[in-house]
C-alpha cells in the first residue's frame, strides 16, 4: 500500500498557536512529536518510507523535511510534492496519485490528513485491512463511530452492506445539535477525511465526475494549479460517484479543528482543566489554558485562554469555532500576527523575537548543524552578535572569525557578512539590531 499525506492546511481555528507560516500539523501540541510526525508513523504501519508521499505547500518544504529528518525516516525528497497554491483536497490528492502511478503504476493508496489526532489500536489496523479488500471495487472512506452529537464534524449515512463496509447513502455537512443527535440515533458516522482506493478506479471516477481536474493535470504543475478548481474530494468526487463506500472505524480520533476539540483530547486535572504551561487557578473549572508565561485564573469556567508569547486569545469554549474570524479581522488590518509567529522558521534554522523598540530589536537565533546565512548586508541597521551555545564561523567584510560561547562581534551597517555553523551541534546566539526598524527584514 502507498500513502499520501496531506500537509498543506493552514489551521486558522487554532490561532494564535497555529498560523499560516507554521500551521497546526507542525506544532507540538500534545507531546514531543508534531501531528505530521505522528501521521508519518501511522503511514509506516502499511507503507515503506519510499512509498510515502507528502503533498504540501512550497513554503512548507523545509519544515516538512526537518520533521522527517527528526524522525529518522528515509522518505525521498522527490516524494515531497509541492503545491504552488492551495486548491483544497481533490487537486492535492490527484497530484499525489498521478505521481504514485508514474513511480509504481496501478496500486492501492491510502490518504491521511497530517493534522489529525488518532490513537492506533487493533480496530485501526483491522479497518485498514478491511478497506484494502473493499478498494478493489470502491473508493473507500473511514467513518468514525460518534461518541457524542458533535456539530463540528460532517456525517456519513451508511447504506447497503458490502463486505466489511457499506455503500454511502449520503454525506451531511456540519449539522445543528438536534440534527446531530438524530444522526447518531440513525447510525450515521463522523466523516474522518481519510480515504483508501485503487489508483485506476480513482482516476477513472475523476474523469467521469470532475474531468476539469484531470484535464488540468495534463499540464505542468504550475499550469495545472492555475486551471484546477478549488474543491474538496468529498464535494468534487465522493458525493457524485456511485462507487463510494465507508468502513466504520472505532478509535480515539479528532481532527483537532478547534480549541474545544483540543480540550476534549487533552489530559484534565481534578477541576477538569486542560493545562499546558505554568498555571495557577482558584475556583476555575472546565477550561483550556495554554501559556508561554504564568497564567493565573480566578472563578473562570468553560473558557479558552491561549498565550503564544505575542498574542493572547480568550474565548468561551462554545465559541471556539469563531477563532477563524479573528484571523480574518487581523488580515483585513494587514497585521502580520495573523500569519507569522514570534519564532520564524527558515531552511537554516529559526529566530525568535525577544523584544522590539523604535530603534532596536533583540532576537535569539538558532542555526542548524552545517547550515548558515549566505552573504548579505543591510544599510539601515547594525548588528551585535553574542554566541550563547556552539561555535560560529563568521565572515565580516571578507575577514573570517571563529567565535565560541561567551564571545561576540559587531557588524556595522552596510558591511557584507555571512555565518555558518560548522559543527554537528546547534548554534545559538543573541542578536541586537540597532537602527531604523521601519526598514525591517
């Protein structure tokens, strides 16, 4: 079995933790691994490393590569497929299937979103084996057995029994609470967004049901994404085909689509508070509290409090789906905090803004082993670097320096410089910029 992992989402409902330039599939919300890394581990249950394909946005390539390297998994770089723009799930999946068929010909493919939380057990393993048998004739999706009338998920109504699954009678968008209760009584399943199918059946059904996608991918990838419609696989294909089937899947699952969904899967204290970070609470219950600094609460109930260092979100749990509207408002104001964190990730490492004033900025810079900046210069500010960990090889105006922890150097404005971490341990340094911050980089 081959696997396509979809890793191009932006996760705006988890702002300020998740932002466009570092969305939720890459952040480590629940443990030391990211949701993407957890998805890769699940993919390895049925696929070899060179049978795993990751479809993501061009701006996420180096982040995906870094997360793969951290796992020590040898997924070939050619298997990281880069979308020029996001066009929802159907073009992304078609892109992956087309590449897999070029490499392997006709085969069975599973499709896994990279931002879901799943606890793998025997039920998970058995469901995929059952789906593999059903995929000889059908496009298979997985329906999660509901645990409550959830209004944030789509629903699937199973129809005629076929092998270990069912034909899909209909798909339903996110319902009201009363309709969700009715759907559960009638045996509906949550729509998981995971799929498994034969590549030839998938291509044939796309050609019948949504030929504009097939025609778009007759061109190079940039032209294909200009021509392809922005459409989900559910709406573009699964709701139209007569070959859609569902396998029930009874596992602990969440799409982590909101902070309330995150609250549901996090561990709770004696007062049913889900906490990450340093928190002191008095008479506070049923809250989700995530803090970079100390968070103190008194008499707070059913509330979400998230402090990301440069932004604080406070909202009722019942309104957690509306966080995306805050992101929209920030974008309308052209506020960079809608898209960018305090910590910015680069191919060579990262930097974190520690403090900023009218004529200065202080940053902590981390440079990965054997990585560094290319030659550059800035006319509007000078820089003072203090090495706090590791060793830096620095070129300033053509002169080479080797600086260790505790040592420092000064780079005047207009002077060309570059830096490299020559060793196998990370390099960390503090940078103080002085100058005109209106000409920011």
